[in-house]
């Protein structure tokens, strides 16, 4: 299973963030929020100085490119737990 | 006669302030982030101590100090609790509906974006035998 994280952060910020946290999975840089819009997970004006950012959201996509699990939190502080994603992946096997 | 120091007012105030600022710490753990019970517990302890202090100050003003500053500390603590509740129970829940987001069973929408090393990565590159978890996040600031 792979992981990819997407945000409006620049490559530079992502590079520093990945180094700081020891992340080896890709942090994808969607600076104009095109993909964030494509997935309808844009949160208008919620970023620093009222910029548009992504809302927290998680999708599990299987090997065939089909969405098999979606987690759209109703509270920014409540994120998907690893076990939730793993359960979705186990169900796919 | 010199009146006694009314410690529950001060300790209660400090605990209530801690209830607000300790969120920085408790937010790191899912169990205290999903629901801020640790912060609410601190606010509760702070409120209980402040009430004890106020009862002392107003009930036995000849023995205990704190009628004026006790009321001020309690008002500030109450304001901090109101601010905390507003942020946690209202602001954090103002999340867009995302009604058009991909649904289970739908084909994932294709994209190609640069990663932290400048390499372009498309959805297809991420489809391992066990698939991929796409995590949209607010960003790092």
C-alpha cells in the first residue's frame, strides 16, 4: 500500500516538512489547488491570511484506480485513524 | 486583622488558563484531540476552585480576601472557556460539505503533481498492488 499526501504547500515547504518529520512517501504540491478542487475538498479562505487550502480528507484507491473508502471529517480536529484506512485496505484483499 | 490569602482563586485561575493553552499539547494525541476531554477537565477543576474561592471571599469577607480580584479572575476564566468552546465546538466544525467529492465505487480522478523532490507523480504511479491512500491535508504553517 502506498500513501500520498496532497496540500497547497510548495515543493520547498514539502521538502523541509518531509525532512523534519522523516516522511518518505510523496508530499504532492498542489499550489493552485487544481487537484484539491477536482476532488471537491477545497476549504475557501481557511488558510493563513485567508488563502484557499484543502480540508482534511482521505481516500483509499485500489489497484484498479477505484475509490474504495472515503473519509470526510466533519471536524478539522478529528482525522482518520490509521486503523480505519487499514481496515478498508484489508477489506479489499 | 490581616485577611487570609484565598489560594483557590489563584490556583483555579491558573488551571483554567492551562485548560486553554494545554490544547497545543493535547492536540498531538488523537484521544485528546477528537474530543477535548482533558481540556474540559482542566476547565472544570479550575471552575470548581474558583467557585470555592468566591464562596470564601463573599461568604466570609472578614477572613478571606478576593472579592474584587476573585470576580475578575473568574470572569477572565469564564471568557477563556467561552473562547475555547467557540473554537472547538463551532469553528473547527465549519468544514465544507464536499458534496461532489469522489464516492466509493467511483473511479479516482486523475492528476499529476510534483512531490517534495520535484518529481512529477501521477495517480497511476501510486496504484501499487495494494492501492494508495490519498491524504488531503491543510498544509504546514
